[in-house]
C-alpha cells in the first residue's frame, strides 16, 4: 500500500511539473501578446499607414517601412518560390530515391535551420560588395535564400502525399510527365503548396538579421530597388534602441503590426492545411 | 509511354497524320526534358547555395584568418581602433546564453510534450499544440523588444537584487550572481532564448513521442505501471535518439538567434563570470557592428565570427538531422 502510494505521489509530482510547464508556456505567450496589444495599440491610428517615419521628437507613421517590407517580401517570394517549387518537384517526382536527392534533402534541412544572420553575411559578400552599395535587391535576395528551403521542404512533402495511382492513371492516358506534374500533382497538392508559401511569407516578414547589412534602412519613402529601403523590422530595431520616446512608441506599434500579420498568416496556413489534407 | 506512342505511329494510316503525331510526341518529349532539367537545376541550386555560403564566408574572413591565425579563437581583445580582434567574448556569450536557454527549455519542453501526448484531453490537444507553436511563429525581434522594455526592467527590479543578496556568501554562486543588477545581460538573454527554443523542442518531442507503439505502452500498463512510469521507462527510452535530435535542433536555433539576443545581452565585449553582467554573443556582435565597421580587418573579423557560428551550427544541425531523419521521414513531414 505504501509502495503504491509512493509511486502515485511521484507520478502526481512529475505530472504537476508538466502542468506547470504548460502553464508557463501558455502564460508567456499571453504575456507577450498582451503587452504587444497594450503598448502597440496606444497610438495605432490611420496616420501610421499614411505618414513617413519621423525625425526624433515629432509624430509620424510607418508608411515607408510597411511599403518597403511589402516590396521586399513580395520580391523575395517571387525569387524563392519558383526555385523552391522546382527543386521540391525534383525531389518528389524525379529523383525520389537517388543519392543526389538524399544529399539535397540533408543540405536543405540544414539550410532550413541555419542562422539567418549568416544568410545576411553571404548576401553581403556576394551582392552588396559586388554592387558597392546596399540595396533592396540584396535584401530580397537574402529573403529568397530563406524562402527556398521552406518551399522545397513543403513542396516535396505535399507532392509525396499525392497518391501514385493518380499519376499512373494520367500516364496511362499518354500524358507526358510534365503535364502530369503540373496538371495533376500540383493541383492535387494545391492546398499544401499554398500552406508552404504562406508559412514562408510569415517567416520572412519578421526577419531582421539578414536585412541589416543588405538593405540597411531608409528614413524616407523609396521604391528604388537599387538603393537602401526602409523595412518594418529594421525600423523597429533602430527605433526601439533609440532614446526617444516617440520612436520607441512607433517601434511597439510596428511590432504589433508585424506580429498580427505573421500570426494571421500562420493561422490561415494551419486552417488551410487542416482542411486540405487529412492528417 | 514510348511503346504506346510507337504503336500509335504504326497504326496511323496516312503520312501527314503520322508526321503530325510524331511532331506532337516530339513536343511532349522536349517539354518533358526541359522541365526535368529545370527541376534538376533548381535542385542543384540548393547545393550551390550551401556551397556559396561556405565559400563566401571563407573568402570574406580570409584577411582576418591571415592576420590572426588560430589565435583568433583564444584572444579576448576586441578593439577596432588598434585592429585587435579575438573571438573569446562572443564565443563565451553565445555558449553561456545557449547553455542557460537549454537548461530552462529542455525540461519545460519535455513537460509540455508529455502533457500533449499523455495527459491532455483529446479535445484540447490541437489548440494547446497550436498555441505553443504560435510562440515559434513570433518573430525574434518581437522577443527582443519585449525583453528590452518589459522583461529586463522586471528582472532588474524584482529578481536580480534578491539573487545577488541570496548568493552573496555562497562560494561559486556569488561570482555567478555578482555586480550591479543591470537587467540586461547573459541571464536575461538566456531566458529569452529559452522561450524561443521551447516550441521547437516541444513540437519535435511531441511528434517523436507519437511514434511509440501503443502496444508497448499497453503492455506496461498491463503489468501495473503508473502513467508516469510508462513515460519514464517506456516512452522516453524508446524515443531517446529523437529527443536528442530535438534538443540539438533547439540548440542550433539558440546559438544562431540574433535579434532577441542583440536587444537584451548588453553588447559589452567582456567574458566575465557574472551572469548578470552585460556581455555579447557572436550574432549580436555581427548585428551591432557590421554596418559600422570601417576597417577591412574589422569587417573580416566579423565575417570570421559568422563563419565560426555557421560551422558550429552546421555540425549541430547535421547531427540532429541524422538522428531525426528516420523518424521525420516516417512522419512524412
């Protein structure tokens, strides 16, 4: 009886700790989101989206930063997604069991978790040094490098979920491989592929480290891809570490905007994934 | 397909129809080949990307490697004015913050994963799992700004002074918790990192736990084990390799994390013992100084730091992936 009681108490103790860690994890999420909403919404108004980032000591908005982030994210996706999609297609459709594929899979997994600041250094060496100046193109390239492994991974996984019988049926009709992939496999895996793209957007829209020394930052509105451009994360970084109250306030607002966008994207991706694929 | 098409050609009656069919089939074949080559080239692109990262980092750090050689690794001085650079302070900061993060995050993550797989009512599993994964989705700069404005002042006022007072007379701990409470420093960065790696370790451990065959668990319950004993003696030993992989992956993330650490570590080029003192890490040093580095040697030393970081994380992630690869493939994700 006492042995049984001891075992039961030990189980209760450890499971109590499990419950505690869940509470801490969820509590921390609530704490961060709560602070963000509280601090960020304080001066959230239409002028945030219509005015430029101000000089210290005066009011303003984040228009140039939001626009810059949108441009570079779009461009990064435009470069990264097709490449990732094609590479993922190769892994899933052509070289499923080849040696090259397993090497690429491994390398891709490493790129997937490689520190993003190293990507920034890489693009700095390859593009910024060559061009001689910071530019939005370099920033978009850095984001594309982050996008590629994400898209490769989801594309391969999603295509592998498409039943082989669909491909065989199409092949029996005499369709060439390219048509089978594009008209059958892509279409069957569409929800999953979109999920992957959404996750990639969510990931890069908050990335800061690779932008710091590829696009730098810009106090003014600019859509010149060949020059420095403002971006939301870079502005938050600069403003939060500044001693000016107005700038810090804007940093909070920017943080709220980014987080809301990123969380909305990842929730949308999850909802889509849940609907499209039986898990 | 080739057989079918040849039969089609033979069965075609007239010459023009035959030609037309041949042209269509040729077109198919050309497009097919073009697409396959395009896919193959993109796949090679992934390899080239990694090669490019390594080559460019080595090329960029060549001047610093030539100037300092291996002594870069054990020199503490970091002085842009006299162009003396050493990696000890950043390496130490990166190692210490990651260590603190892992000490906090690993047990909590395992606790959450156990909760999600063994204790949680079925209906709550998905929402709780998603909530934890949302923590991973929050961009690192958000952790940084939150840590700087909310968490660091809190630590400074309510946690660090009692820590200093409590350990003032304990031999080893007194030097770990010495100095004035700044709020920002190694400890703060470590705790913030712990929150950031928690969801990664949690979600992988949960997936790994799910691979335990239920027959093993049922057998254990059958001989009278408590739920905790099933977890302790069946689930954890069965999934050991996967768990180590999860922890290593979390460690890889912690080592390379940049923005959050940059905000709260304090950016002082010192490798002191005190956890409360400001320090620096590899990523924070690069993020802070890179755009302001004027001398070629300074830039090069920063790139060499990046190279060191990349090599370390490469080894850790590769190891983690090797441990996980079988399980992950099984899961199809």
